[in-house]
């Protein structure tokens, strides 16, 4: 009788299955999920089109095997797995969603404000001087959360140099040699129109978009005649031959060598590290002067006479030369403020009880001559000086906008669902320069989420990353979480390349108040044309039983506006405007 060759193989597989731990069959576990909805369907695959294999009840927990887009594969029992949507569950281990940073950074500005959240809307908790070393907690496109010995908070990424990891290298694809990847940040200006930005340092790299002539870019490194630049919230590559490079930012941002301090204690210990428990390596005496290298918390690093470096307690030092961190008015002189509301009172001094100089109406502009606290000093007709509260006007230029303290109190505790339009196979509109709407909406959504979370709101995104989510599921997310506000983010397009502006839509009467508050905020703060709030028949607001709005945040079909709305400045401004509009609505 002839032997069946498959029988032996089958027996061998069964033996191996008994020996190999179950964990190996399912892959490495990555934390646990807890069901937050009343009933959650478990499906055969990562998508709503797959059959339902099981239903889970609220409060049940299951181990995660892997994550794919907006779906978790979970282990149901010892030999069964399935997929659940991440917007219906909560991950116990938040590591996959956290934007955690690592390492240290150094403050490069002379007097950098630390805020309670990622935006100028948030209150100031302190300030840091140039050269202060900080620990990095997390970061987004424009802001970095830092920690010092005294406090933690957010600072603008423009004023923080992130220390590169020592010895880090990248692989050169052309010759397989290792080259240094140490970051040397420079700026450049494009020399040609419609310059291709590519995904790789090669002409064969896919085109991410285009830049117009005279566009300023941040350059991180040069590789094989290609420059890596910041582009649309990520990085891209352009040919170096089409850039005019400027000086290295890192060099100009270093603390001046002339900063010195005099010892005020009779005898002061010098320690090896920035800690009072660190090893003592020497001492300095009263009235001796030393160069300041950097500051970390309550400790300052100084240069000793023998060339050695050490740390001393900061309060026993008296700085003898410090670069001027003040003169705040230097940042606003020459700018203009615009009155937001009719009947705004201009006062004789920076105080709400001061005498009235005159009243101004919405749209009037005045030159700014200075700032005292949260009040602008301005010139009115006849050359007279008057004062106006900074939070009831808009300021032209790049200076930060003053906000009335306590705005975040209106947002704290609210549940807000942010819906980044399109995703996955649905790219949305494509800009003249190649910008994909789906990429821009997720970029805007993440910046807005960070601001709202910092104010204490519970924020849910209908999608994370480049994934497709059906419209019904987006609305379902709003209902499941009983959203206090649902905001769908989009960018517009039309055949007419001149059309521009922001449009805010509502469908039901109960949604009109939110749309109106947001439109008012855009009109008060954004330089892009504000088209106001209006009725719109869109699924995510029509079928939504919660207060919801859909916003078209600008026209990608307009080549000039495309360059504006993809800039860091616009993304920061538009998310701050939405944040302030929500505060106005909840107030």
C-alpha cells in the first residue's frame, strides 16, 4: 500500500502547534483595549465590510495583537481573533497614540514664554532665558511641550533647538555608506517657480507637491545634492541647485559668549551635573566672575578658569551681562490693530476703569506704538495716545495675538469630535500644486486636537492616519460619544482659480449657533476671505443629531491660496481661530 505523504506533515504541524506558545501564533501583544460603547461588533477583517464574528459589551477588555489604520486586531480567546474599530474602544496603553518626545533641547530665544497649551491663546506660566536646557515631553508641528525643574508647558518650536542624538547616522542609498545625520538647520529660498518637492532624495521619488519662486523653506540636511525641507507638516526633498541657502540657524541661535555672572556667596560648590546631589568637583569664591554656558532648572553651568565646566546654584549668581530680553514693543511697532466690535472703548491708560478717550467701530485701524501688559498703546486722530485691550482687537503682522485670560475654562470637560475629511482611497480635492486634501485635513485636525486637549477637552478624531472611514461611521462617532460639538474639516475646490475664502456650514437650526461662532472667529482673526456661515446639505451634518458644522478652510484650486493654507502660519492661525470660536460658542 502506498504511503500518503501529507499524513506525516499534518502530524508534524500538530506537534509544533502544541509546542509553540499561542502568543507566537497571534504575534506580539501590544496592550489592551476596553470597550467604551454599549455594544461593539468584532469583524473578520479591518473594515466595516467584513462579516461580524462576535459582539462585545461595554467594559470588557481584550489584548491587542496589532493595529492597522483605525482598527485593532484583538484576541477574543485562545484560538480566535477579530477586528474592532478604534473609535469604539479605549486603549489602556496609550503609547501608540502619544506623540511622545525624547531627549533634550536648548532655548534659543532671549526670553521665551512657556504656555499651558500649544498656542498663543493659552496663558503664560513662565519664561525661559537663552541657553536654558529643557527636557522634551512631546511635540507637534509648531509647538513643543517641555519640562524644567520649576514647571512644564509648551514653547514655540521656533525658539527651541532640539539636541541631535550623538552618533546618529543615516544610510546612503547610492553607495551604502554611513553618513552623519546630525541636524544642521538652515533656511533657503526657492529660485524657480513650481519646484517639485519629492518623497526621496532622487528624481525617481514621488512628487509630494510644488513650491513657487521666492518661497522660504527650512532645510534640515543635504544629501547627494538634495535638501530635506519641512513641507506640509512632514518632510520632503528638493534639488539644492534650485535653492539659495542662508546662514546656519543653529550657529546664530547660540547664547552669546559675553554672558557672565558674579558669585555672591562666600564659597560656592561646583558640581559635576545639574543636581544638588551631584558630585562636587570644586568651588568658586565671592566676587569671582565666570562665563555662563547654560541653565537647567535652578542650576547654571559655568566655565571655570582651568577650562573645566561645572554646575552651581543659580540664586548665588548675579548676571553681569545679559542680552536684552525686553522691549516687547519692538515686536509690535509699525504694526496696526483693527477694531473687531462697534463701540470699542479707547482709554487714557491701560486699565478698564481709566477715562474714555473715544469710541471706535469695527474695521477702524490704528498704528501701534507700544504695549503695557495686555493693552496696546495706539495713536488716535490728533496724535493723542490711547489704550485698547489686546483681546478685543486683531493685530496685523507676525506678533502674537493677546487673548482674554481664561478662555480654556469654556472648553474644559467638553467632548469634541474632529472629523478630518476624506482619507485612504478618498484623496479629496487635489491642489494646483499637488496638495492632497486628505493630508491637509489630518494635519489641521491634529493641531486642533492638541490645543483642545491642553484646555481639558475630551477629543476624538474620526480617523487617524491615511485611512478611509465611511460617512455613516463618522456620524456614528459623534452619536456614540455624545459630542458637544462635531467639526468636519475640509478644503475647497472650484473651476474658478480666483475664488478664495473660508465657508462654515450647518444643516439643522440647532447647529447654526456653532457655525456662526466659528465664522465670527474666522472673520476676526484670519487674513483669508471669510465667506461666513450658511446652510449646507452634507451627510456628516445632515444626519448628525449633535451640534455639528462642516468647514471649508480655503481653496486648494486657487494657486495663491494653496501656498497660504499649507503654511505653518496659516495652520496655526486657523486652529487657534477654531479654538477661540468654540470657546465663544460654549461661553
